[in-house]
C-alpha cells in the first residue's frame, strides 16, 4: 500500500520526536512492504519566523494531499511571555484543526504494567485503567467570539456550540463506546453553563438510539476528581474542547508521564496524529525528550488513517518492549536514562527484527 504522509515537526522538541516516530514508520513500511512517501511542512513558531504565518497555505495544501499528518508539537516561550504578540504559534495548530475539519480528538489513556510504580497513584487504583477521552476539537471557547472592550480592560471568550457540532461528536463517541466496554460518560458543566445544557439535552435525546450503551452524565469538576480516584470506572468519555484539554493532561499523570500519550484528530479531511504534550522548550535540541507519545501516535496513524491494525500493533509491541527493558528516557527511567534518538533506534530495530 502507498503511505503518503505529511510531517509537521513544529517547535521545541517537535523535530526530535517526529524523527523517532519516522524511524518506526520506516521500519514498519519496510517490514510490511508499503511504499512510503513523506514530505515536511512548517508550522508554529518556526513558520512564523520563516513566512510570518504559523500555518501557511503551502503547509495546508501539503496536509490536504497527504493520507495522514504526523505532527510534533507547537509553542515557543518567546510568545508565551508576550501577551501582546499578534501572531502566536498555537494559532497554527488551531488553524490546522479548523481547516482540516478535525472535530474529534481521540486521546486514549492506557497504563503500562512496567510503569505502574511511576504513577503518583497507588498501583491498585491504576492497574488495568484503560479509557478514551474524546475531545471536541473545532468548537467551544477555543473558537468562539473573543475580544477586548473598555479600552482593552475587559476581555471575553465565548463558549459556543451548535446542536450539529454536539451531535456529530456524540455520535462518534457512541460508536467508540459500542466497540469497547459500552459505557459513555458525557462530561459537562450543565449546572452552570447554557452551552453544557445543550450538550446534555442533545445527549439525552440521542441516548435511546444506543440502548446497549450505558450513558452517564458527569460535571467536569467531579470528573476531574473521579479520573484520579477511580480511573478504572471510565470507558469512553466525551467532552467539549477546553474540558477535554484539561482533563487529558490530568489523565496523563496516572500513566506515569505526559510523554506517553498519543492522539488522533479526525474529521472531514486528512487526519492528524500527534502527542498530547506540548513543545517542552527547555528540552529542545537536548536529545532527552520522551519520543513514545509520538511513536504511539504513529501507531494510531496506521490503525485509523490506513486501517492497518497489524502495523499499528507492532509499534505498540515495540514500545512495550522498550519499557519492559527499561530502555527509556529520563522522565521514566529507573537506572540509566537513554537519549531520545537511542530510544527511536531501539524501537525501530526491534520492529525490523520481528
Ligand atoms: C493540546 C495543546 C493545544 C490545545 C495548545 C498547544 C493550543 O495543549 O493539543 O492539548 O490547547 O489544544
Ligand atoms: Mn493540552
């Protein structure tokens, strides 16, 4: 099969981690005789520096032509510390999500047996925890009307959702739950927010169409607590853009490191696969960042974009093997910490040897 991939390394550790994922992708392509074609595009601060736009049209066209996009990370402290900056790297990521119609962000939260002791939670709480957070990605407060008034002294961001936006994400979430343990938790703040009341209303209307799935409703503050207290109770969780952003960073902690969680963003056009973590600028260029979240994102790319589950599985097995071996970066290492590039090499060689 021909695999046509756009690679957007982005900022900070982005280039290093996407390089390791690419090594794994190359190893898989070779092993399963797929023809791999890939091309790089610029995004984020790097693109602002080069062309003044964090998601240039050229990059967008590259994504549209590709069968999948492998994305690193976006963000640069030069902009974080300057609230007056007119263009920001993050706008590139948001523009990409919007223009590619990536309304669903799928973030699986899985624990690794060999890492259970790294979790800040007790082993018995996290052992076997396995859930998926489905985050709405192109609506809500990220994209609603925003601005300043009163000479800049009042600022507002609007949280807007339409019935259509809610229906399509809930439908996808129900389909996911149907393939898993058949439990869907709809997370909102319907006791306070009107937009959340619409979410709940739509969910209550849809639930009877999925009689084999247990629908549960939970306020986001309570969900934040339950993720930590009873992570095993969740199967599929669906929520709006910002709640999903926050809850998945929180959820990553139970697995032992933010450097482990991959994601898939799917929707209307080409799907994008990216780690859930940011650009970790302090580590950029140091060859110390954990590449596993990006490598697992490549596994999701095989499964979701190419419908090649065996190829995805071999990457997952390779990652599990590197962890069982303790051949990992400093965030999760017990003894000797390995370099980013060494972990990428180890994983791709493991794949080649199978
Ligand atoms: C994420 C990130 C982004 C988000 C930022 C970089 C805009 O935190 O993908 O979770 O908030 O969506
Ligand atoms: Mn985030």
